[in-house]
């Protein structure tokens, strides 16, 4: 597999050290750090005393969008497990406009397989925290009739039609265990289930042309977005504090709302409209603030678990840049490395992995963006100390005596937490040894 180096540490002699670059000294070790595009990061060591310098790269360079192997489809929905390893994507139709399929990945989008669910005009999908339980909603069956809600309890291997009524479903969200599931339909109602989809009840929200829905980790707090009301006026945002049973209209202005996102606790919320607006709330939807972003046709927004990281995606028939925020929406930066017509996106809980699908107006592809954790190495009391940030999830440490081979083995050394770092102590031996973080 072709490697893409995202961080590079080069060694030079101690006689010449460029002052324009950050320097550090690692006793008795030379270190090479590299990363491939699906989350591997490798540290190689050899026995010599050297001075090291680190070439600092921009965050955009460290987060290059990578096209996955998922086929070109009219994608509409994508969902992620908490660690970003398991993904499920929903295609409204294939490139020939016939009913689409559901696709699965167990390695952060590196490989995809077609699920056994029937072909439908699929809209959205939801995933439990561990990716075991999945829920998918279609706009219609293969004959354009309203359809029900489908669920899987085995990571997408098999699918069952639930007892939910037939609607033109548009959105679905699930709690961490997927015990609580809330779904909404175009021109229809909002239904909720608190028993893994075995039975369904209509909430008291009015019939709307519903477009999007999101919930807290426990499923109690839910936000729903209406594109328009029954009279075709711009829609409203609605919030629920009891898993979708009762609803209140939020104070956000009426708009053609297209997508909503929620933090794990349901307090930090975000909403985008196809007319160009982006709003955030820091109090569970009681008050809303308009964010300083360009007026683009926003089609999707996603949030990290704590709500600090947000990614807003434009759609429509013209490509526009993605916008990213790392401070709860206070400031935004464009990511012009991958402009497109996007349909859906999903962050991992820690915000280090981002998956997004194109295809709202034309057939598109699925892309992933993995934030590479920094793997470092140091010498301590005759041993090597390998460390990386403790808030990084979904990676395992592997070792190899030759990085040109595939003989990587998982390190069984105990992981100790020191401050903000995970640390693994390795005995120093002769010869070259390589270590990497591999995305699960």
C-alpha cells in the first residue's frame, strides 16, 4: 500500500543544527516517524547518538482527505462507531438511479462490503457506540412506496424489518446502546422506540417535512430539523428532553434546515440550512447563535463527542469547501483540499476521524480524514519509552524488526498513563526496531 508521509523526523549530525526548525535530543537513538493514510504511524530506531529536528506541518497537511474504495453512488447517509473504526453508509441509488444499498467498513473506511439489506432508496443510518447495532431508514422501497425501518444486531451481517409504520423516512438517530431510536419522515411524524426498535410510538411533534435528527449519547435529548412546514413555509428546529416523546419548538429562526448535530451530552448543538445559515447552541437548544461562515448551501454537519469539533459540509450542484471548527463553532476555517457536493458526514467521538459522503445531486464517493496522533520515543534508564496522546482512541501499538515486511505484531507491554500521554516501556536491544500506531 502506498504510503503518505504526514510527519517526518529527520536526523542530522550534532555538528550542524538548523535554528529555523524545532530541535530535540534523544539519547542513543535515531528516530524516524512516518504515517500512512489510514492511521499507521511508525517509529524506527537505530543505535547511534544524534540530534533530531522536526519538520512541523500544517494541520491541513496532516488531515488530507483520502478517497475510499466505496463505489460511486448517490450517497445520503453515513454513521460511525465511537472509535471511528466501524462505518455504515447508505446509498439512495446507484449511479444508474436504481435503488441503492447499504455498505459496511470495519477498518475506518479502508475496505467496504455490501450489506445484506434489501435495495431501497436509503436515506440515513445510525450506529451504536460499538458498531454492533445499526438502524437504517429508506425514503421508499424499490417501487417508490413508503417503507419501514430496518435494524441489525450483528454489525450489519443480517437485517430485520422492524414494526415501525411505513413513511417516507428521512432521518434516524440512536443512543450509545441503540436501545433508544428516534426517526422522522418527510411530510410525516417523529417516532421513537426505547426497546431496540421492537415497538414504536409517535411523539407529539407536528407533521413536518422533516429533514434531519440527532441525539445525546443516552438518547434522552433529541434535536430535529424541519425543512418546511405543511404549508411549505421555512421549517423550525424542535428539541425533546424525553427521547422523542414530547417536543418543543426551539428559538432558532425559521429556515430551510437541512442537518443537525449533537454533542454526547446533548448540550452543544449545531444546525445548518441549505440557504446558507449555520447556528450553534451551548444550552441544549434554548438559545442559538449565528456563526460566521460563508453563505453556502449547507447539507451536513457533524460534531465530536464533546461538541468542540464541528465540520460543516456544503451540497448542491456546485462544489464548495468544507468548514471546520475546533472551538464549538466560535471560529471556522475552510478546508479547500476537497471541495465537493456533500450529503452526510460522521466524526468519531474524539474527533480524530472523519468520514464523509458525496452524492446529494450527483453520484459521488466516500472520503475519510484521519487526524494522525503523534508517536514519540525517548530513552530512560536503559529502556525506550514510546508515548502518544491518551485521548487518542482506536489505535494499537505494533512492532517489527523490518518495516519493509508485513510482520507487524501487536505489542503486549502494559500501557501506563503519565499526564496526558500513554506510555509503553520497551527494553533496548541491538539492531533496528520499528514501532507504529495502527488504526483498528
